[in-house]
C-alpha cells in the first residue's frame, strides 16, 4: 500500500510540476511578446 501511495504522490507531483512549468513558460512568452511589441513601437517612433 505504501508503494502505491508513493507512486500516486509522485504522479501528482509530476503533473503539478508540468503544469507549473507550462504556466511559467506561457508567462515568459507573454512577456517576450509585450517587449517585442514595445520595442517595435519604440523603433517606429512611438
């Protein structure tokens, strides 16, 4: 039983880690797009 419990915990932890990583990557992509838009706007003279 303890092994199954640890396995379930590991599976949940892996899912949470992947979800957190996906959210972090999405946030970074949003920041990159915002910066690119700003720099493009700045380069066009505002």
